[in-house]
């Protein structure tokens, strides 16, 4: 199977989308960005390929005559067991990385035993973590392990004489090493096999579909990279496109009637106008100041000791409008503290902060040419209900009733655009090759 | 009719900043140099600044062996006018100029590096303010910014100065935004750049900002650094180096009590006002509400 890949190397996450020969999305992959950009790309791509193979399994199940819900359930279970296998193998790599650390080699037996105790507890509950219906904060290995390692370490520390900070230091050092290990390209088959083995009495149709998916050759025929770190991508220059172009084209592919795209990412905010082909006609961007970017909410979340995904739902509970006077993120943080100490309601202040970030984006939108037709909102902040609510209100106030599209896959917009550029480049090549022949 | 004012006055200065409260108790004797009897600074953290100020004022009174009634004037500055028990309030630039001159009589300008704002004040030998400049609605290069960086590097604010001096190859810090620079720092750490080199790079970028502020306020000669960052030997070194490189005719100094400059200045202005009002026949009754 031939595919084109688009990679969006963002400041917080790296995304990959792969397209089949007919331009259909075969798979999507995401990973947390890290200091080694090449590895981040490879991991995102390998995740997208895994996703593609899962989609092949689903196709196989459909063809075998299984009904839709049965097929989806079977796939869900398979994917959980698969993730568990992946997690276990990452855990083994992590343990190995810790063992070679000088801090560990030179440590007293007591400390080494404490670490072993933490890890055996973490490994022991791996199946539980991937049980059907179990909640996980994120599926990135770093977050998964941190969510288990730290509480386990606390517990072990309480029993013994080992310092918590030393155990955490091991984590901080070893996790970087594990994250920067290149992914194993051939790992679908063995993991899927192990996953199947872990599902007792699995359907022969499932076994057959997995075998077929694992045996499918995948061949990359085109690739384009984009995103915050695109300059450092291991791609030739002609295979790099700006984020603006990719977001425009990606949003157009998702919603063909889109004429305006607003992307609020971690490090920057973009307001883009596109024509009926998805080609950018004008844009405005803020990448100099955190006010108006996703990092603004991240900073506020840190100030309040909350997770960034908890802010939106809290702000939605607000009953009274609060106007935040500060622009700068740090000043807004100080204003937040001040208002809290004056006894103002946390939910109201949060709603005010969400409004403030969207207001900044509105000025970018206005400068890029405003909104006069269908509108698409992308980026991590598009997942935040309070920001979406504020945007709806402000767009309505300024431009009237407009259709606002928000896709659950909006995080992949840039990568999708990049993949479409890769495919377009490939088609152009073929066309000119044909012309030469003629 | 002029009222009698004792030759020796006891006054208090309370400087409420955005991250800490500073209190100075002073004895001001006519014709002599005023004496600092008790001076303390305390971080607000996530507490109510009014309560922190109240507690710190009590601590200082105790250290000095004074009662509230001994104090002829409680002068506030910064955001201290929110305190119910203050006698009068003075603007930050006048108190910092007065306090700066008290700490270093040769100083003709101060640069007050606070948690959120930085201001440059140029004054004459009698603490008259000749001009000033202040940073606007952006925390780039502020004390809070440096504190955030510390948090990411896992070091305390007191360690930052000595670490900065160990730098052998400062890493240039390009990002201007205080918040986006944090990402840069995280990237630097993962690229294996040492903490001293990261910190020094940040100190250098902050220094550039402060020097531009001083230049636009037309500062000359001895400049006293006040505010929380005056204790940071790293920022002092890099400020002087940058000034010398740019051939700016200023000499930067710090004082162990620099952080109290605003509170000191306020206490001094308080004594000045008591005497001035007395010549006009007004006596002050102190508000001693707790």
C-alpha cells in the first residue's frame, strides 16, 4: 500500500497523517514533542502506521460479515491490549535506562530496591490501566508513566528511608532517554500477536484480519513537514510547507466551504483566510507573545494547580462576567491571584480569562480580513468548551451568525494539510512525467 | 502658629509590592542622618497582602521595641494605600529616589527591578525626581519571569546569582515573552545546556532591557539597583558588563538593603511631611486601627 505522509511538528505535540492513493485518510498518529525532533517525527509516523493497520483490521472485520458494533468492540479490545503491550515494552526500556544511570549504579542497595519496588508496582497494574473503560490522562508514555510512577514512589518513600526527590530524579533523566529512542518500525506484528494472545477465545475473523493487516506492505511515496519545528525536520527543503498553508488546506479538506480558519496552538495563534480551493489569501499570526496562545491557559492552570483540560469546564460554570484588565500572561496571573484574594469567584475569573484569550484572537481575525462565511476553529484550544463558547459569542457580536466548524480531529489539521501537499506534489510529478513520455 | 515637633521622630515606611511587602522603621533626628531601626521584607505568596503587611509591621515594631503609638507617621508606597492604618501615601518613584539616595548618597538614578515592573528614576542630590521611565503591560524580563525560570530549572532564587557567575558560554535567549521564553529554557535543558549558561543568557537579555530603560530616562553616573533583584549578583555583573560594552556612562551599584529602598524612602518622606505640616500648624493624629 502506497501512502503520502504529512507531519506537523508542534511545540507540545507532533502529529502525522497518512493518505492513501485515492486521497483517503489511512491513519493518524500523535506523540509528545521532545528535544529530538527526528525521533518525534518517527514516532508520530509509526503511530499513524499502527492506526492505519488498525483501520485495515476493521475493514477486514467488515468484510468477514461481522456487524458494525461487534467489529468496533473487537477492535477496541484489540487496541487496548496492543497499547498494553506497547506500554510494557516501554516500561522495560525505561527500567533498562534507569539501571545504566550512574545515580543508580552507585546507589546503595536500599535505594535500588526502592526503585525496583516502584517499578514492580507500576508493571503490576499495567493491565488495569488498559482495562476497558479505565480512564487515562493521556496516552503518551511520559504522562502515563508519570501518573503511576509518582504516586507509587510516594508510597514507597513513606515506608522507607529513601528520598522522594531522588526517585523523581531517576524518572526525569531516564524518561528523556526512553523518549529519544527511535521507534521500532516492525513492531505492529509482534504486538498485535501478543495482543491477540491476551484475548481469550478471539474470533477467527479477527485473527485473520490482524494477520492480513500485519502482512500489508506500507510504502511511503511522498512526505511534507510543517509546524513550529519544521526548519529542523529531517526533510529536504522542497518538502517543507509553512503552518499557515497547511492549516488552510487541512481545514478546507475537512470543511470545503470554510473561508476563515482560526488556529490557537500552544505557542502561536493564526487567523487565516482561504479561497474555495483551500489556498491562503491572507493571514495574521502572533508568535511573539503568549497572551492569546494556548500557553496562556497553560500558565493560568499552573498558577491554580489545575490541569489545563480542567479549566474550560470550570469556566463554563461561571454566572457573572468578569473583565480581565491585563494583557500579558504573567500580569493576568497576578490579577488572578489578586482577584482570588479579594474573594471573587474562581469560575467567574476563569471565564473572564477565556474571554480575554479569545479577544486577542478576535483582533488577529479582524486584521486578517474578518469572518464573512463559514469559519473553522482548530488547535488545542478548540477542545476547550469555555473558549469555544466565548468565540461563538464574540463572532456573533462582531460578524453575525456564522457557522463555526470544530472537528474532534482538529489537532491533525496541519498534518492533514501537509499530507495533501505531499500528495499534490506526487500527482504533479506523475503528470509532468507523463508529459515527457508524450 | 507653629506647633512643637520633637527633634527626633519615629516613622514607618511600608512598601507593598506585587510579590513582597517591605517595612522600614526609622528614627529621624533633625540635622543628623536618619537611622534604620528595623527593616524586613516578606514574600506574599498566595496570601492576602494586607495581612502580610500587618504581620510584618508587628514583627518590625517588636524588633525595634516600639508600640504603634510611638510612630508619628506610617507612610505607604507601592500598593500600600490599601492599608487602613496608614497616615499617608507616596508615589513609588519619589520613595525609591529618596530611599536610593539614603542608601547611596552618590546615586543619581535608581533602577527598581520588581516582580512585574521595572522603573528607572533619575534624581538630583536632594532626591528630586528629574525623570523616569517604566516598563509597560508586559512581564518580559521581570522578576517574576526570572522566578518562573528558576522553577523550571529546579533552583531557588538565591542560587541564581552565584550560578550565573559560573557561566563559561552564555546561551543567547531570543524569546522576548516571559512565558514563551520558558519553552526556550525547557528546550535548552533538553539540549544539555548547563544551568549557569542558561541563566547567564537570561541575565544578559534582561540587562539589555534595563539599560534601554535607563538610557531613555537619561541616567548618568552612579545608578543604584533596588527591588528584589538587587540581591542577584548575576544580574549585577551582567548589567555592568553590558553597560561597559555599550559605553554607557553609568556605574551600577547595589546595597545590602536595596530591597528596602521604597520603604526607607517612604519613612523618610513621612518624617519630612510631619515637620512640614507642623510649620503650617497642622498636627497629625495617627490612625491606629488594627
